[in-house]
C-alpha cells in the first residue's frame, strides 16, 4: 500500500488503480473502472513533488515515505526561524514611519518600518522573529545604508 499527498490530503493506493505510461510525459490512469488521461506538468525530484493535469484539472502530488513519518515524529520538519538581533538599513533613505515599537513581538513578514529611497516607499519586513528592544532613529530621520535602525532582544 502506497501513501501519497494529493493537494494536501493523504491518499492511500490499495491496488484498485493502475497507471499506464504513454511516453515520458503522458499517462492513463485506470481507477474504479474508469480511464483518465493525464500529463506531468512539472516535477521536482529533490522534493518528490509532481504537478500533474488529469482531465483538465491540476494536482500537486507527493509520495510519502517512512522517512517522512520519522522526520515528522522527531520534529525535524519544522522550518528554522532566524532569531533577530538587529535591523540594518538595506539602503540609504528617510524613515517615514515605524510599524513597531519597543516591546512589539515580530515574526517573519511583520512590517517593521517604511523607508523612502529615491522617491519610493519601501516597507521593510522582519526576516525572523524577536521582540523589539529599541528603535534607534526617529521618524523623518535620514539614514545611511547599514545603519542599525532597530535592536531586538
């Protein structure tokens, strides 16, 4: 019995289906007495993920292995999150406003501040997690590239 993840749902193949390859891209599936025509749209061998189109419907399919269950049980499937220490200005510019203040807890993607550079407003977002310890510049301050703008605990 094989387990697959199809569009995020676990599906078990108990032998009631068959797959016939027409060439290296197209195939036919026999399932419960019906035939379906499909093609591989994209494949990522490293991740074990395939994108297939069956009867004009697209599916993301991943074959689950025993090693996947072991990795999950050990908690090693969790994405590593960077611990923030400080935020440096990625470019010279003028700080328009802060979206956080001392004591604010941030996670990846949290907007931190808006920096104007070359007449464009750039929202600078957190690339990790942390708690804001200190905001080092006031709004409307002009900063150089690399200047430390925010310190984190």
